[in-house]
C-alpha cells in the first residue's frame, strides 16, 4: 500500500514537474511566438505593399503602353497623311508638267501656224488672184479663189453651205466662174444634191466642178450635170443606176422625179463631151 502511495506521489511530482516545464517552455516561447507573429505581420504588410506597388507599376506600364500605342497610331496617321500629301503634290506636279507641256505644244503650234499664216499672207500680198472666164488655158486649169470645198457625204448641211457660197460669189461678181472642188465624196442625199444642182443652174456665174480624187453616186451626178467639169488623170468617177426614196408633198415628189429622170438621162448623154 505504501508502495502505491509512493508511486502516486512520484507521479504527482512528475506531473507537477512536467506542468512546470510546460509553463516555463510556454513562457520562453511567448517572446518567440510574439516575434514570429510580428514577422508574419510584417511579411504580410510588405507583401501587401509589394502587391500594391506591383499593381501601380502594372497600371503605369499599361498606361505607358496605351500612350505608346496612341502615339504610334498618331505617328502612323501623320505619316500616312504626309505620304498622301506627297502623292497629291506629285500628282499635281505631274498634272502641271503635263498642262505646261500641252500649253507649250499648243503655243508652239500656234506660233508655227501664225508664222506660216504670216508667210502665206506675205506671199499672198505679193500675188494677185487670177480670174479667167475660160480657166483652161493650154491644158492647164487655173482655179481662182472663187472655190467651194466639197467633201464627204452629200447632206443638207453640205448643200446649204455650197448654196450659200454660190450666192456669196455671185454677189461679188457674176462674170467669172465658180469652182466646186471635190476631194473625196461617196455621194448621198438626192434631195440635197438636187438643191445644189438648182443653185448651180440658177447661178449667174458659171459653176464648174473639179474632181480631184473620188466622186460617186450623187456627187458624180452633180459633176456630170455641171456646165463644165474637170478631173485629174487618176480621178475615179463612179455612176450607178439612179435610185431614190421619194417623200414629201406632190410638188416635191414631182421635182424629185424630174431630177432623178434628168440625172439618169443627162449624165449618160452629156458626160462624153463635158469632161476636161
């Protein structure tokens, strides 16, 4: 029994010693725990500060990147604008060069034309036009300035022009002949040709036709029905069977029939003795 009590007392003593050791250890660890807590708190604070600084730096970096991107975009826009301006200026310079070249060419042509006209006027001022009642002298045909250019298809505008010139030369003088000079004409309107033929027939001055190149159809009829007609050795005169698409009132139809009949018979009857 005594041994049990002794063991219980020993156990109590040991428990007390352990409790005392735990208390001492707790007391000794308290400063260390406080220091550890302090270090943990300081570490957390420094980490929070670092995170805040990192966030601020990230914001600054993003801001700088945005500013850099914006500045790059502005620089690219300014560069594009400058390049476009340069291209516009180059295009304007080319256009001005082209216009200048055209202007120089036009002025050069005008100067050359004026010089030629001046030379022609000087020559013309010394030469007097030669008017002959019979223009064919020893095989040479003298065509005065009383001439009318007759080219292209026979149309109403051409007929009006020829008739006006015939009247103009008649008002100048009814003594000397008028020359209708044909370079190339394929023929054309019968009505317009009839208008020219009537003006030729009504002219007080004789109206002669000179065919230099080619005359066909209505133009060949006009040349054949003229009072006198002349042609070059290599001139082509083309006649064909007369045809007409008649329209208008009875008077016009009658005149067209008479003219068509006259052209058909007169050209065949007169051509052998009228050409020179």
